[in-house]
C-alpha cells in the first residue's frame, strides 16, 4: 500500500515561470510550470484564440507515445476551462514534470511503457490546474479530477479511490473522471470490463470526491457521521490551497 | 446585378464558413427540409462499414476496412522470439498450466502479464502522406498517429483480445523422446528425468506485429483502426511451430496453420458534439445553446467539434460489457447522455458484427 495521505500542494515554486505548482498525492509528485500568454510559433497560431500547449515529461527517460496521448487528453480538457478567446494568436504553455511515481513491486519495471497510465492522470490534471491558477490565467471554471478502480475480490465488489499501481493492474476496471466547478463532467476515461450500472456507481463516487465543497462535507459528516469519505474532497483542497497562498502573499499588509 | 454575382456553391460555403454551414444543415430554416449533416447523414447515422479480410498475401493475417472515405489496411505478421533473447525472462510454472488448462481467471491474468512484459503485441499506425491534406510528407509521426497507436495498444491489453496461450511455443522433451521410439527401459528413467528439470517448457513466443496504414483519412480514425485490428487478428493464422532440439531452433510447419482464439468482439463507436455557438463566443456559458451528437464524424465535423467520445463495447456474451470510454474536450456529455450513448454503441456493434461475418 503506497501513501494514501492527503494531497499536498505548493504554489509558485519556480521563480522564473509565470506560474508554477508542485503537487503530491497517492505517491505521485508532479511539478508544473505555466507560461502565458506568450508569442506562439507561426504554425500554432490561431487567429481567434490562444493555443494551449501541454508537455508531459516522465519521471525517467524521454516521453514516448504514452506521454503524447496524455498530452492530448490534458490539452483538450484544459483548453475548455481556459478562456482561450481572450488571447488570440498567443500561446499558453504548460509543462508537467513527473518527479516521482509509485512503483509496482510485482512486475519488472520497464522504462518505456506504451500502456496508458490511468493513476497518474488526476495528479497531472490537478497540478496543471493549480499552476494555471498560480499564473493567473483567466479561466471560466476550475476543475478537479480523481481516479477510481473497481475490483472484484472473493465475489465482492470493491471501489478504490486513488488506486496504487498494483491495484490498477489487478482491478476489473479503472476510471479517471474530471469535473468542472459547475459540476459538469469534463473528462471521462475508463478501461477494463464493466457495465453501464458500474460506471454509474463510479460516477457517483468520483463526483463525491471531486465536487464536494467544505460546507457540504461538514453537513454530511454531521448527519451521516461520514460513512466512508472515500477520498479527499478535492474541491475543498483546491480552495484551501489557494486561500493559504493568497493569505501568505498578502501577509505584508 | 448587385446580388447575382454573390451566389456561391455549397462547397464554397463549406470552405468559407464551415461552422454556420454545418449549423444551417442541421437546423434548416424551412420546416419541410430534413435536418441532416453536410454529408447527408442523420445525426446518429454511421457510415456503413466494409471489411475485406486476407487482402495481403505476405502477412499472417490482414484486413482492409472502409467506412465512407476512411480506409485503413491492417497487416499482422508473427515473428518468433526465443526465450533466451528475453531479458528478465521468468519461466512459466508448468504445474499451474496443467491445473487450469491455461485458461482460468488466474491463467488469463498470467497471460496478460506475459503479453505486456515481453511486448508480444506491437501495434503501429501510419497515416499515409496524401491520405488527408493535413498530413505532410517527411515529418515525424504526428501526435495523432502516436495517440492512436497508444490507444490501440492499451485497448489490446485491456480487452485481453489475444490470449498468451496462442503465442507460446512449447517443447516437451519426454514426448519428443517417445516419438523417437526409445526403448522400453526408458520408461523407468522417465521419472528421474523429470526431476532434472526436463519438464515441458516454453522455448519461444510469437510476437505479433500489427501494422496499420491509413490509405485515406476522412475522420473517425480510431473506429476504423480498431475494426481493422480485430478483423486482421480474426483472420490471422500462425504456422504450427515446434522446437527442433538437434538444430536448436524453432521450425514452422509448411502446411499446418492455427487460428488465434480471440476473446469476444469489442467494437469502438465514436461521436463528436457539435455546439450551436462556437466555443468562447461572447455570452456563452458551457452547456448553453443547442448541441447535436454526431455519430461517426467525418473530417469536416471533427475539425469543428471539440468534444468527442469513444465507447468500446462487447455484446458477444449476451449482455453489453463496456471495455473503454474516452470522453474529453467538453462538458456537454454528462451522466445521462453517456448512459444513453451505450445504446447507440450497441447498435454500432451489431452493424460491425454483420460486416465481420
């Protein structure tokens, strides 16, 4: 069992970038830098909107096809929440460096893996959102993401939030869902073997993790004694991180 | 005289302002006109799929898949990989194999590990120059090609389509000796020999190189590519191979060929969401305005839509099992729409199954 601690984040860790964030959760540590709006290369230039460029660098080795796929997923989702129309003909560049990823002790670790890594997606997504907030890029909504795995063990179904690599491997199905702050489903990636009903349950769990603000959570905790929190309330986490950053920045006043 | 010179033909309109052009087609101003896409299809109408298997003579299996103007050809070629060439090779536990005949729930999990650890499935996708105007000659593989091959690779492993048992090449020393016609007193010694580790063992694996080439590209590449992969693997016949201990190499039979046992029939079904208002237009909140879900989009529609969904379903065991959902680039498709989309995907599954026959 790898670290199932609460997520941690630090904003503005890189002095030269417009915005940056370091985020660690479920064994993953990711640092992101955001630069933008800056001048776009001519081939990327769009006459009406900003080009969002996402670069993912793995913990070891150079990026392969898997990183290209992650980039395309993140790019299409982040371009939705950034107000790209505000900056025509420019570029917003997001660089995500994976610093540490949990290892699966049961298999030989290969440097180059083409398989899509589901567990890393929420960490990358969350770091990118935090870095965008730190850079002050105008966005129409923030977003939160989580990974959920369903596994069948001894005939009973188990829902695991933020699964470890081993759990991902043995799970029946793995899902990554991201929600905007308006409770809309922004991203849904699933793999494995499941039914519509099971997906629905996963949606329920994920929306609980992603969309619960602090107030609601307290209310539920009081009434239902919090049967199983399942995972950290991501939206609350995002908010409190920003609040503490702002408080620290305005300390001199 | 003033306006007569300003009448354009449909292709010119499509080129000049594609978004209003598609919008007007989907919501015609006169009530008697049927709302349709620019390609004449209804919003949830897919292009018919044509599959032609065994079209390549030098591959072990191949298929040509055509949906509308998207044509993709897939060739599967098996190569032999001796186990001594595999770094960090872990011999299979033969007892486990005998217990569940190789195919229990455990056997499947072990097999999947082998496929992944030894890279026994190698898909690659090439978008041929000239298949669509955006693909230029002499450039490295585009992000689209790389994304597609990752998706095919992930799905191949996640669905467990190919069974590792089909790719193992076994050598049984005791059987080989019997065939040579050893004396009867060998039978007594057999027990001892087994203890020496002369067990039946895997000597080599087949590696399947799955190469896809887009001959022409008109949107919805993943569905076509995945259908081609499945059709080509169904068509694959690998020669029966055995280990020749004298020459110390794997020899293939010239005449005997064996089919692969594929697990199920997963079918991909993609759609895009077309928004009435272009993204970021002033006063547009997400989810505002009308939207259409366009099944099996062509190149024009793909260029105008940001949100896309791909669902891979398998109904071959009666009930519908979802193998993969990929939804990104927008917030229109929520819980209800995705649930409803499973029904659309089922319909597509039936069409593709008919085409595969």
